[in-house]
């Protein structure tokens, strides 16, 4: 195989991989990702009554990120928890309860 052909083939393979990655990041894939983060974070928020979630639309390289807002059982004051969704393991961890004076978050109206 000629020496000049090897870099060209390598470049072609990289371009094909990049194109397939872009296709995997389609609007439908991102919507599915956001729904999975939302569902998993809400399920983990067992200490909150009627929790709602605001999902970072894309997260970070390795994690989905969201804020979970709700009222702890037995309380009248809403709190916010940070939810971190591991994209590889499909698991979540919740941060501690942040008081309203620490975080000001409004949940956007649901689309009809």
C-alpha cells in the first residue's frame, strides 16, 4: 500500500466516525436523553413531595445535569437538589437540599 494512501484512509475513517457521531446527536436523541435524565432524577428524589425537574439540555461530556425542585416531606418550604446522571452507567446521584435563599429557580411552563 503506498505511503500516501495510509493518511488518506485514516482521515476518511475519522471523518466517517465524526459523521456518525453527529447523526447520533440528532434532535430525537437529545430529546430521549433529556427524558431519561428527567425520569431518573425524579425517581431518585424520594424525599420530596411532588418534585419537578429542570434538565440541562445537553449536560456535560460525561454527565446529564438537572435541578430537582420540591418540598421535603413534613416541610412547607421548597428546596432544590442538583442531580447528576452518569451517561455511561445510567445512574444518578442527588446533592443535598439547597434552601430557597441559596438557589432561585423557576420551573418553565410545560409545552402543550
